[in-house]
C-alpha cells in the first residue's frame, strides 16, 4: 500500500487525511531556541541557592527571604500553569515560546536593576530582585510545557522521545550551570552584581532567537499521524478527561512529587551541606554531578525508550533506584568528611532521577491521548509545583537551630546554624513512598502509539518522515 493509501486509512480512523508525512530541518532551530530558553530560565531560578548565605549578607536579609526567591517560582506557576496550558494548546507553540522569552528577558533585566548603585534603592533593592524573579517565574510554565508540544508537532514518532529529552534536559543543564557558576562568580558577596549581569546574557540571546526565528506555530505538513490531531480536544474538555483518568492522576501525583523533591534538593543543597562543614564549592560540585549524571541518564534512557517503547518499565526501575540513592544521601550527608560518598550518591540520585523526567512527560501524553500535549504535561507540572511548595515549607519547618559550630561553613550564623537531619530523612522517606506507590498502582495502555499503529501500513507512511525536506 502506498503512502497516500495509508494516510486515507488514517483519515477513516480519525487520525487525519494527508498525502504524506514530512519533517523540516528548521525543527532543529526550534529545538535549539527552546533549549536555550529552558536553560536560561533554570539558571535564573537557581541563581542564589548555591550562594544563599552570601546573598543574605549582601542584601541584608534572612536565609528564609533568599529561599523565597526560589519558592516564588513554585507559587506563581501553580495558578499560571493552567493559563500556560491554555496558551500552548489554544494559541499555539509559537505564541507560548515568544511570550515566555520576553517574560524571561524582562525578569533578568529587572534583577540587574536591584544592584545598580546609581539608582540608590537601599532597602528596596530586594523587592526589585523579587519582582524580576516573579517575571521569570511567569515564564517558567510556558517553557517547561513546550518540549512535549514541540516533539509532537515537529518530530516523527521515532524521534519524539529523544527530542523531548533534549529540550527537557536543558532545564537541569541550567541548574548545573547555576550550581557551578554562582559559587565561581561570587567568592565574596560584593561580586553578586557581576553574577546577575552574566545571567542576563543567555536570557536576552534566547529572546532574540525566539522572536526572530520562530515564524509558524505548526509545520506545513505534519511529521506523524498523531500530529494531525494534536490539541484535538478543547481545553476544558481535555481537562475534564484528565481528571477522570485514574492512571493519569496516579502519574501526576507520583511524578509531580518526584519533581517537587528534586526542586527541594537543588534549592537547599548548599544549606544542607554547609552545616556539616562542606564548602559552597563542594555543594556546587555535588549539584553539578547530580545534574551531569542526570543528563547522561536521561539521554541514554531516551534513546532506549525510542527503540523499545518500554515507558512504564523504565520509569518504574529508575524511580526505585533513585529512591535508594536518596536514602543513602540522607544518611551520608549527616556525617562530616564524607565528600567522596556524597559525590557518588548525588551522581546516582541524579542519574536515575532525572532520567525519569522526559520519559514520564511522554508517558503522560500516551496515557491521556487525545488530550492536548500542553494540557496533559501542564497539569503534572502544576501538581509538582504544589507539592514542591508544601515540601519546601515543611522541610524548612523541620530544621532545628543549633549552637554555633566552628566547623560549619555557613556564612550566616548570628543565631546558630540549622540542622537538616530530620528534613533530609523525611525527603528520603517520601521519595521511597512515592516510588512504591507508583510501582504498585500505575498501569496504562499507550493510547497514542495504538492510534498511530491501527493501520497496518502506517509504518511505511512514517518512513517518509526520515528524510529532511529542503526549505522553500
């Protein structure tokens, strides 16, 4: 059967009537723009966490106020996450990416205003900083939700998981850069203005690329059968379908909790380790290992799943292994002079934990098809932010202030250092509980893949998408 006949079969089954499927080379430019934007936004989010103590001294604020610069990302994305899903599925990928790029850039520039001496802001400088973080936080849901949509609209089925992995993992890459760059740029608090200026450069570059380079919200000819029905359900109807889908709810709760735990780990790592005498540079190194190994794990798992389609098996195994790594880290981090063991456990925690992220996003689309990709991934992200806020507040509340310890490297110790023993043990326990719940209760069919393979000759039609189509 020829490609046209296969497409006719698809039309009869509700997957669209197309003469053929095609891919376009410019999909790689779109992927690059989304990656840079995602990376920049993550850098802006975690700018201050690796140097929380120095930031507190420079702006004359408490550590809790520094932590709010990270928490605000979680709070704002909860209500705006639903708006972002509507923007992505109703107005399209182009509108979502360009809007997020401008919000991200404006936020980074306003942050720089907070340290400009000639403005003489005084006690108001922190609020300029906070306002800039809020604008960057508004951009985050639009950026985070885009990879799945981009992969579905512009990439053929045998490249979707890989494209989603590349775009999604640019976010932890930004976390990695922030963990390494912030301590390097701020050996002393007086260097914070330099750090803010450096972090504004990628945001401005990403905004220029997105604004000038993204010209259309969908390709002229879709790359796969499912791309013809992307966003086929109205937003509110899709939302109702998700809330009635028990397997999707289980995935949202467990995977959302996992993202929340990783958010807490990244934001609080420096504070957890400094009380036991580990330097900011070592905390940054742990964060870097956590992320680098996570990127490697995600890349390898993405390639594996693209070939085998074993979404469920892969996520369950990795979730269990990441829970074991979190337990080892929780125990090891409570002892001094355990640098090697901490580095190993941080690496393993990242390798197995981050590997789940892009695959679980694809799995969310598979178990909720034909709901739009923006809605299905967006609701999970909103759930993760809610759980992340709860965890951040809970973990900070569980800390105990102890008398000043001469071996502690925390820079802000007027009232003594914070003991994080109970919070990290609670975090490990929650991670293990989520893993067990997910393994036992989550089971689903791959609805999108089933829809694409209903026609016996769909594979032949998809083969036309392997060759790039020259630009007009």
